[in-house]
C-alpha cells in the first residue's frame, strides 16, 4: 500500500478544511452534539420513568382511598343496628349508676366539708350511710353494670368505653370514701382524695378542677355532670360516625406514609446503584 499517497490526500483534505484546528473544532462539535443527543435520550428516559412512578403512586393512593371509603361504608352499614343498641344500653346504665350515686351525692352536696364528721353521728344519717352505701352491696352492683356493658364494648369504641369506665370508678370510689369515713369517723372530701383526683385529671381540664375544688356546696353534682357530658360527647361522635371516620383516616394516612416511604427508599436505592 502506498502510504505516501494516503498522507498526500489527507494533507489536501486538511488544507481544504482550513487546517488541523478546524478539524479539531469540527470533531469537538460533533462529539458534543452526540453527547447532547445521548444526554437528551437519557433525560427523556429518566423523566418518563419518574412520570410512570408518579402515575403508579397516584393509582395506588387512589386504590387505598377507595378501599377506605368502601371499608368505612361497610362498617357503618353493617354495625349500625348493634351500635345503636349498645349505645342505648350504656346510657341506661349511666342512669342506673347516677341513681346509685344519688346516695353519696346528697351527702356531699348538702353538707359542708367541716360538717362531715359531725353529721355522720346523727342517727338518721348514720343509718342511711350504713344501709345504702355498704360497700359489700354497692361494689358488686357496680361490677355487674360494668360486666353487662362490656359485652357491647366492640360496638362502643374505646373513647366511649373509657369515659364510662372512669365514670363507674369515680362513683364507686366516692361512695366508698363516705362509707369508709363513716366507719372510721373521719370522712374525706371526695375531690381531695388522691385516687379521685387522679381520675378527675383524666377527664377535667384545669379550670374545671379549680371550680370543683372551690365549690362549698353542689360540687359533687357538677363533677357528675362533667363526667356525663364527656360520655354524651363520645355518644355523639359514635352516632354521627365521626369516631369511626377519624380512626379510618388515621389508618389511611399511616398506609399512605408507608407507601411513600417505600417509593423514596426504592428511588434512593436505584440512585446508589448507578
């Protein structure tokens, strides 16, 4: 092969194109354009991939939300009759407990704290406490009401059940304080008992606690009313479906966050693999 002829032809081409600088420029431009084309292809591919991922996320979240709506509707429709009966039962039991509490309610509301230990020595009062508040009779009645109500607990929701349970404990403890104080000749004011105060703090706000402790007469009735108002509030949430809706939305949000985290983790893993 005649290499001299080849080199002569290359020299002619280089000269006609303006020298090696021009060739270098043209070559660089060509390579840059090719690289840009490749980057464009890569960018388009990555964007399409992100769009597909976003489309998948939206589709999955829509499926989760649809499932939430179906589940909520199913629960509302199928459990509604049982829920109504359970709520009716729990309110009837609230009224029964209120009637039982009326014995100690009369004492705490009518007499001032400084009169307690004097009044319990009066024959009529002492007989009243001894016969009506005997803890050996009173306590089993409270336990029976709790057991009967707990059967319907799955249809009540924890908010309503806990409010009712606190109400029972409050009435039982306050009645015991009066009965035990009569026996020991030293009655403790109901809202000064540590156990009762612990119960009140779970239901009462600071202002309510302050008002109760400052009342000389009628404080026990006000305390009972606050407990019952909390129960009625929970009943309202149950009958309106608010409690169930909140619960389902919390579950939905938790599922959505887990799904989002899964996508983020997968994207980070893909980037680390590049």
